C-alpha cells in the first residue's frame, strides 16, 4: 500500500518523532526521519497539563489539543518536503499523539492521547489514523505497550530468543521467544525520573550519556525504597506512566534524609537498570536484549543493564536494521497501514484485552 508516515511524542515530551516508510519494499524501507522539538511555550503548557491533573482547565486542554495537531502537522509537512515526497504519494499518517493521561487501573479505565487528527488531516492533505490505544482498553486491555506486535513483525528470529526494550520515559519490553507467542509489558521508569531530577537540580532537559549519574554514588538504601513499589510485584499484563512515577512519588521515597543530588541521579539510573534487568531475568532468561528509544544513547545505563543480565548480549536495534531513535515512529506508520487494510495490530497476550483488535480511527482528508 505504498508510503506511510508515522508520528509520535513519547512520555518524555521531548520532541515529535516522524518517519516516512515505504512498505512496498519487504519488510519495509525507511525513507526519511526527523525529530522536531516542541516550541518551549507549548512544551511548558503541555507539561503543566500533565503534571497538574487535578486542576486543569477544559479550555486549555481543547486549545492544546488543536495546537498539538498543528505541531504534528508541521513536523509531517517538513519531513515530506525535505524528503521530496508530496502529500499525494503518502497513503496515510499514523499519529500516536501525546499521552495526556493513562489510567487503565481505574473502575472506568481509560487512556487519552491528544493532538487533533482533524487538524492534522486538514493541514497535510493526507488521511490520518489516530487514537490507537482506546480500542484496546475498551476490549479490557491495558492499551499499552502497543509496540510488541510491531516488534514481532520486524525483529523475531529463528536463531535466538530476543527481548526488545524501548527506553523512553517509561521502559517496556517485548519478549520474542522462539517457542511462544509475543509477550511484553512496562517494566517501570526509564528516562522519566532521570530527566525530571536533572531538570530540577541542573536545569538540563536530560543527562547526556548518563554523565551526571556517573559522577554520583548509588545509595543502596534509597534503591531498596524505590524498588519497594507494589507495581513491580504485579504480574503482566501491566502498564504504567508518569501518573505513578513522578517527582512527588520520588520525594515520598526520599523522605527526610539529605542526599547529594548526583547520588540520587546515580540511584535513579540504577533503579531503571535493576527493574528492567529483573524483568528480563524472570521472563526471558538467556535472551539477547536489543535497545531502542532515547535511553539507547545513555552508555552508563546500558553498561549497568549489561552487568546485571550478563552474559546475555546487549545491543542496539541498529544491529537489527532500525535506528533506535525512530522505531516507535516507524511502528505507527505500520499501525496505520494495518488499520487501512482491516488487520489487527494488538495482542491480548500483551495487553490483556479479550483479543486482537483493529486499532485507530480513520480521518479522511476529503
């Protein structure tokens, strides 16, 4: 069905990732990619909505929904222009949007992504597939993680058991065992707490290469407190987000003890590594681990993970043919393709839904 464009902004709210993908070349060919940072004012307003869920204004949600639609559309238009691909050659855009709230644990469970697809279709002149997660929740699932079905399509191997981990704001794993169907779940925070802590104390958006964490010492007492979170005792299917793992949660674990900020950063990094490694050892012992997402560039984090799961191989999805920065954007291009073909793109074995579902609503241009 030709060329599709995938768009996503993840839990870290750092940028809009975009990928143009040609599916006429098996299994796929990535034509071009881009990462478009949010305008600072929009990012501040969006972060305020997410972090102050108890006191938000409906007018602000509605306006940011449309403004995000504009931002996603501009990212798509810029990518198409720079790649020399006109809108008429793009079959559809698969837009994940930005998660505003993810609460599959409530009596009336829901997940909510914004970034108005109507605005996106009008501005680009391309059909849009969006709102991928809510159908899975309606079918009794977690609505996350969604990527394992895509990982199964492009990364499964006949020669080794594999785990694919996305280290975004939240860490999740996809288990691709040769003798079983796809499985996966969120293991806990990846960059979310690391980014929040360094922004609070150093005014930086992220800890480049884990350098600040490497300057500190892991506090074993604090690490045990962090790991003593009931989420880690839950059995899959399970998913989480910044609704749980946020600065107030961290402050509750810090208590009244005074600690050097760099030591807290080092402990948070080890917390990410241990919670991920525990999940791999329990559910996929011996599997090779392939990393994607922003955390793939944090070498100190990757080294910590490698030590914990040795002798398992740890590598980037680059080794499997996909840039670790754009696996998610490529996936949502693929999801759009599946939706238009009337094919399912979820798995009950991952999310806990009653069965596989065709995800996403279609917003035609005309």
